[in-house]
C-alpha cells in the first residue's frame, strides 16, 4: 500500500545527495534524468492536487473527534462545558497552521516538509484510530445515551484511508 511513498522518499534522498554538487553540467544531467523518469511533464497534477486533497482530508479526519476529546478534557479539568467550542477552535487553528506549513514546505520541494507532512497525517490517523476504538468500546460495553460518536469515528477512519490513498498516488 505504501509502495509509492517509499519509492518517492528513497528517490528524494538519493536526488538530494546528488544535488550537493556545484557542477552545473552534473545538475543539468540530473534534471534531465529526473524528467525522463517521470515520463509526463511535472506539474501541479503530480504533486499539487494530491497534496491539497491530502490536506483537506487530514483536516476532516482531525475534526471528527474534536468535540468528544474537548468535552472529555473539560470534564476532567472541571471546566464549564459551554466553552468547549473555544478549545475546538484554537486546536483547529493550531492544526491548520501545522498542516499548511508542512504542505507549503512540501510544495517548495523540501523532503523534510514531505516527511513532516506524512508524520502529521500518521499522528492524525492514530488519533482517529484511538477515537474509533474508544467510541465503539463505549458503545458496546458502556451505557451510551446517544450514538453520535460512532458516526464521526467511522468517518475519521474513512478520511484517513482516503488520505493515505491520495498521498500514495503517483498522479
């Protein structure tokens, strides 16, 4: 499933090492080899569209458990629950800044930015997975007064799966 991402990271590492030269002829040769390896003109359809869709799906995946997580946190801290949306809002702003920064670094050609983008996506997926398990565990073994958390938990996993699919696509 992750074959394209692994190949892309390996090629980026090799290319980064080869670019550490000051010889213009070698850089031009490297550029020509990379163009021939892609087979199609490099442009927004290769990286930009999958990256933008990945960012949108990551934001949706992150948004699914937020109300439940902040409700639990506010109850644990003994804070009034009517201020939960304030916590959700600030967490969303921080997450959007982080994901957009990694997307910007990736679009500028930074291998570190791409790796950070993948790390943010994996962490988001782990949060979605934990939320899925906890919501279904409480549904099956706890006293549930509403069935709302199960729907966003499934949607979060769907968004995470689609995100991995888009990041793993070559076009």
